[in-house]
């Protein structure tokens, strides 16, 4: 959407999530980022994320850092409209996780 190198850290937003599957946790997290983009016109350049699995649930705590979009400075290329479940997948790999996500623009 924008060049993250041009996004200053002005606002810090805390995002919390919980789900029975890692797939739905990721989907909900990405959907929440879209909410902040649409409702508060925020874009982010830095994330601190902690994910834990306990009692057969995944939980997420995220500190998303960024600022309100400035169309002249950020020069947006596309506008993400929605996260889709089409070909959505998350898999555990040797060094962590791998995800495939298609978005509507």
C-alpha cells in the first residue's frame, strides 16, 4: 500500500486477539489492521508481536507503530479492501511459520 520507510512512528496501537486456530488468529489480526486503516486512516511500519499457544487456543498481543496516512508523503499505490479466505493457509516450517494470504484491492 505504502512505502513503510516513509511511515513515521507517531501512534502506537495495541491489538489483542484470541482464536482456536492460528489461521483464524492471523485472519482476524489482518482484518483489524484494515479496520485501523479504514476507520482511523492509520498505516504502520513497525510491529512487535507475541503469539502464545495455551489451553488449545492461540493468543496475540501486538504493538503496531505508525501514523495517520499522508497522501502526499506516503503516495499510496493500492488500497486493500478485504482479507479473503481464498487460498488462505498458514503452516509451521523449520524456522517458524509461513502464510499465504490473498487480498482484495
